[in-house]
């Protein structure tokens, strides 16, 4: 029962933008699509707003069962936010925070290049393409900032693992027609925001790698995403994933911001088309209320005592 109550509290906080997980997250302020600079999503609030930090400066989360866990996605986003704050302020305080996360990434990366993202919730699969992609983005910025080849090698290992098929233990879903998508979690079929964060990790690696095979995979992932965006469109709102979960207001906004950046990167008309459509849905009181009600009902139906992050 305590787990359910904590989950409901988290959901209410999320709806009103009071959760550190769900504060408004626009496109990054300091990214450059010609040269890797800041990150593509504004994660500065991950550093400045009420994030739980241990005595070694590493963010941690609390589950609805009161367990303390170190979640790679939370940690990598903190590091990427710290790097943007360094670019913004030129303060070594933020650069030190960034490198502290980089060292954590190196020390916790498994020999196969992966980070364990989901063992804490007894998941069917412990790996996440989103963790792999964001970890690679973090390490690539550390490599460009310092010139330390160790960071490049670790980023390559992260991407190489991400590209392993799910059926072989990796995080990429390959389709019979040659298409592919990146899976944030195998418990949710192709989470849209997670797939895009994963693509950004591959995009960053392609920006500094001379190996053509990675560029071809990136092109195929963009083509697949372009073709599948219609499957996320409910005609009044966007889906969180292809399992049928409706996006919360936070994730609907995030989808819009992500598509804005993707259009700048790749100039695919589908990205602009759905960005514009989803902005119109958001501006429509009728459609936004319909989505809110349906999402709330969906959440109430799925509340149980599974392990979830609450802080």
C-alpha cells in the first residue's frame, strides 16, 4: 500500500511540474549541430534543483519501497547538465561535477560496454539504449574537452553494446525490413523519448568516428523513426510508447522539443510535421483535457506495488 501511495504522490507532482524528473525540459541552449558542444536537451535543472547526491557527489534515487539506487540515466543527465552549466558560466565547479560523473561512468561500465540500468526493479532486461546513448554523449564531450582517448574508447564500447540486437542481450530492435529502433526498456515497446536520446548518442559518436558502419546505422534509425512517427499520433495527443501508453503533459512537451532538434539535425519533414501537429494538440483545450483524463485513467488502472522511482 505504501508503494501505491508514493506512486500516486509522484504522479501528482509530475502533473504540476513539481517532480525533478518532470520539470519542463526544452531543447538545449548550448548545442551546435555542426560541432559537439552542449547537450540537445536542457538538463541544467538536474544539477540545480533538489537532486539527491551522496557524499561522493553522485546522484541517487529512492524507490517507492525506500531503496536507494544509482540509476545511470539520472546520473548521466546530471553530468550533461553540469557540462551545460560549465559552458554557461565557465565555472570549474561545474566542470568538476561533470568529470566526477565521467569517472563514475568509467568505473561502473561493464566489460561489454554496458551499464546496468534496471536490475533494481527486477526487470526482464537490465540494459537500456537510453543509458547507453546518454553515457556515450557524456564520454564524447569528456574526450573532446580533455583529449583523453580513454573516454573515446569507453564511448565506442557503449555504442557497440547499444547496437547489439535485443535477442542477443543488447538494446536495438532490428526489423525484418532492415529498419531498427532503440529500446529504452524491453518492458515498454519503443519509448519515443528514450529512442531519441539513444539516437543522439549515436549521432555524437558518428560526429567524431570515421567508421562508415555507424553512419549507416544512424541513417537507418532516422529513416525508421520518420516512418513510425505516425504510430505515436493519437490525432489529439502523442503516445509515450508503442505499448499504447499515452504521453503525460511532460512527455508530450518533451516530444515536441526533441522533434525540433531532430529537424534541425536531419531536415526530415516528418519531424517538423509531427512537431507542429503536437503543438496544435497542446494548444487545444479540448484535446489537452481529453489526453489528461485518459492518461489519468490509464495511470490509475496500472498503479501497483512494482518498484518505481519516486525521488
